[in-house]
C-alpha cells in the first residue's frame, strides 16, 4: 500500500492541478460572458478594462490556488516524509512555474505560483495542519 501511495503522488497532484485549472477556465468564461457589458463583448472577448483587470486577478489567484492545492494533495497522498515531500514538490513546482514564466514572458504568474507554493508549505510546516498529519499511514503502527 505504501508503494501505491508513492506511485499515486504525481498523478494525484496533476489531477488536482487540472481540477483548479478547469474551475478557473469555467469561472473565466462565466465572468467574461456574463459580467461584460454587451457593447464591449466583441467576438466572444470582453474589451472592458475593468473586466480585464478582474480576469487578470482571477488568473493570478487561480495560479496561486493551484500551487496550494498541489502542495496539499501531495502532502495528503504521501505515506510518510510529508515535510520533505512538500519541499520537493515546492522545488519542482517553482522550476515548472519558472519555465512557463520564461516561455510565456509572464513573470507575474510565476510569482503567483511561487507565493502560493510557499504559502502552502508554510501552512503545512508551521500551522501543523492536523487533518493532513492524521491521515492513515502504514508507518504509524
């Protein structure tokens, strides 16, 4: 069972990332289609400055939330070494976010991902989130 949980670590974190991504896409579409004034909605895209600021904020919050989610899921799935797992996932996440930030020339999204990941690790390490630490583990016999 321990090996299975370690094997599920990466697919589970990717699934969590995709869940946040899908929710963000749905929310982005909803905001753009239903909050944009009709005269500013051209070919399905909103050209209203206030709505664009709101959508940019939504994207940044979603990126940070996805980092927190990935850290939380990795911590819950890992059967042991939870603090080390959070640090490794944070390091890998920062490298991936840096790559996407470099390729897309979007360093603000890199910063949002890094801050979200650091916040997730901080919450786990320093607030000692009880529901994560008290999950069943084969090593606690």
